[in-house]
C-alpha cells in the first residue's frame, strides 16, 4: 500500500520539486497551495503524512497544524513543518502545536526524505514495513503473498486489502464505515453489508480445521483482527 503524502506549499517550484522527489521514492503525493485547499482535501481522504509550510497565504501553517491536531480523523497523522524560520523559539512553537518534526528551508532532498522516513518509522512503522506479521499470519506487501502458519492463503483482491488494513492496527476495533473508507475508499458507494460479506470470506480463507478465527466480531461496534 502506498503512503499518501499531502504537501501544503504555496511556492510552486518547491511544491513541484517535493512532488517529484517524493514520487521517485514511491510515495503518492498530493499538493495543496493554501489552507483552504488543504482542508478541502483532508475532508475527502486521510493522508498518511502531511508536509506543511509555515508561511502560507491566508490560514498559516501553524494554525492549520493546530486545526489538524484537534480533528478526529487527522490527530494521529504525522506532520512535518517546513519553514524558513530557524529560530529556536519558532521551532519550539511549531513542535508544541503538534508537528512531529521541523525542516528549515533551504534543505537537502536526501535529508528531507530521511526525516520523512524517520517520522513514519516512529509514528506508523506498519505503514512502511514490507512484511506484516500478526500472530501466525504473515502478509508480504512486495509479493502480495499471505500465509498462516507457513501455509499459503489465497485471497481475492478485496480480502487482501481488508487483511492488510486490519494488520496495520492489530486489535483495533473498526466500524463497518471505517472499513469501507479505509479499504474501498470514500468515493465508492458500497453497502455496509458488503463489509460483512468480505469479512466472512476473509475469515473462511484464513481458517483451516479447528484454527481460531483471528477476526473478532464486536457486537454493535464492528470488527477487530488479532490483539
Ligand atoms: Ca510559503
């Protein structure tokens, strides 16, 4: 699964340079030129990481960072602030607003990419891991192979994405709506019962004989995997 990065930057040459270099590293990149555009985009999807310029026309990067931090869907999304200000007081202010890291312009591209990877490793190691393991189930993102106890498990594309989504957050209970948004995407209209159908298929594919199903049905809440 690709890591989606939202770059909020009004300087076009810098935005183009960031997009080019992040895409070359395998990230999916979206660019917003100002706060309004950024807020519109995050209402449509949740990025995995936000690169936020401090000095933006209109709503400032700091104010956006503060808003993102109190938003239910964005509060755990890592934010890297970009700024020309290198003052210690600003750095502290940026970090206290909730940014995860801070990069001072001008910066070198390798350093910037390294900072992004470091933040992702810290905040969501499962987002950049090639292999996910939960209990006796292993999912390889490079080969798209899934196995349980060393036995190969064959899954349809939707069941694969569903399992990957579950395995990123073992033990966490997801509502049907969260699973729909995370696996099918917000733009797709799918009935919530479709989720039940695919969870059922995934359970069946993962389980042999008397093996326990790792997928728990949480009454009135949704489903959880492992944990
Ligand atoms: Ca700027």
